[in-house]
């Protein structure tokens, strides 16, 4: 009898362990595998995972070929652990295999916002005590002021002039708060020290900086860079674009990154216009190209399931305007919009000069197995050898959106 109890207990422990292992596997696969994938026309989705997984079409087997033959088709697939235990359903879109000109060159960015960005507040020394009219009315840091008393404002001088001439009468402000337009009114306060009416706000009307271009798409005539959006350094707000341009630039110096302090590339605008600024998003900046770009060969953009935990290369410029390749190790993270990849620089040349990844390298192309897999987006301040990257596939989707908005469909078809 005792022997039987031991056997039963052993079997129970064994099956409990198996159940726990399966449960852990299901959680791992559910969190590590994306809900959305693309496949090239004529190909099928294959996923690499620590836990064995299998994808199967949610239809009859004889229909699968037609689903994947034509670009633009979208279909569902079941994801199963060990080929039998269902985890979730994923969406798959069929796309044309896309090629781009990989760049890695520095560029200057000039951006003019839609209205002015509120970056801070200051008290007005009014007769009856300090006041802050704008803040009291509900205006917040990160809001964009589009107009005052129906007059469009584009600079901080525009704002100051309208408020100064208000004579204390109410000023109606049209603002953009968290992407939504709303109207707020306030009474400017007269400053004892200056004798002028003021609202008590600090605003910013434009931005400029240096970054790295990732690729040029001849299909869409769009250039992409940075791999992340341009945000105000004080508020973290993504700039709402009014107009702007990309210009050529040269790297003239660099500050080496050390633990706890990010390094930085310093550059100068060379002056030649490359593109009109078209889109500022969380996954990069995009411009409609206005000049001739010399194409030294094209490279295929890898789909995210093609990226491997293995060696790769960063193409970046740390002097002048000529990029070079530097070795790195790549680990797929699949987290967030701009942190899909963890990159560790292994090239001694780059480590000895810049210390690894530095500010200004954002947008530097990441190459693996002869394909463009992503772009550098951030440096880890605590370890400048490491940084994050975004999938190139994500950036190409944004570039396609810009190109389709700017060009007629027949022109895009011819370019493809």
C-alpha cells in the first residue's frame, strides 16, 4: 500500500510539473510573439521561438496558397505550442518584398511647430499679487497654442504681441491638448515691473538638431531617420508639425560616452536641402525628397520574424559625412515602439572613440545577414556600449504612408 501511495504521489508531482511547464510556456509565447506579422508575397510565415510553436491557417489547407500569393491580402493564423495547444490568433499581411537605399549619413533637422509649444510657467507680478492667468485657465505644459483671439500664432513674438495689446480684455486661445483641439479664455495680468500685460507662460516655436538618416525609399521617394520622434526636451511632448526640412550635415566632433553620462555627436548644417519634413512620429521622422539621391545599390528590408539573436552591424558616421560599419550583437526584445532590439557594440574602433552608442546616432541603420533589420533609437546611459533599436519594417510602413499620401497611386506602381 505504501508503495502505491509513493507511485501516486510521484505521478501527481510529475503531472503538476508538466502542467506548470506548459502554463509557463503559454505565457512566454503569448508575451514574446507579436499579434501582427507581414510575409512577402509567395512566402509563408515561419517563427523562431525558444518554445516550439506552430502556426496554421484558419481555413482549409488548399486555400492557403492563394492567401499568400497577392500583396495586400490579410488573413488569420492560429498559434499553437507544441503544435497542439492553442495560444492565440495572429494577423498576417502579405506585402511586396521592399528594397531601400541604406544611408547612415548625418542630417540636419529643422522643424516648425503647429502653433507654439507651452514649455513652462512664470508668475506675473500683478498689483494685487502674483498671478498666472494661463495656468489658472487650464493651459498646461505640453499644450500647443494655435491661435489667440482667432489670430494664428507661429512664434513666441506673436504670442507676446497679442497679449501685450489685449489691454486686460479676455484672450481666447485655441489649443491642442493631448492631440485634441479645445478653446480656453483667460484675462492677461498687468505686470508692475514692466507695465505690460502678460499671460505667465514660456513658449517654444521651433526646433533644430542633428540625427542620422536610416534609408531612402525610391518607391515612395521618402527618406526616413532617427527611429524615434522629435520631442520637447523639457515636456517630452511630440512636436506637432507645421513645416520643416531636412538638410545635409557634417559631424565635426564627438563627446565620448561614459557610464552615467551619454556621449554626443556634434555637427554643422552643410546647407543643401534634402527633403521637406512630412511626418514626425514616435517611430521616426520622414521627409518628401526634393533632390537627387545617389543610389549605391539597394538592400532588402527584413521582416521582424527574420531578425535573429546574433551578430550584426551598425552603419553610422562619427566624422564628416562618410558612414562606416561597426560590429554589434543583437537581441530581439519585441517591446514598445522603439525598443524592439537590444544592441551591444562590440567593435573596438567605435568603443575606443565614442565609447559605444551616443546621441546623434539615432537612426543609424542596423544590418544583419545582408538585410536592413532596424535603426538605433536610444543609448543606455548606465552602459553606453548598449542601446535600443526599432524594426526597419515598422519604419518602412510609416514611409509607405507618407509616400501614398504624397504621390498618385499609378506613380507608386511604376516605381515599384
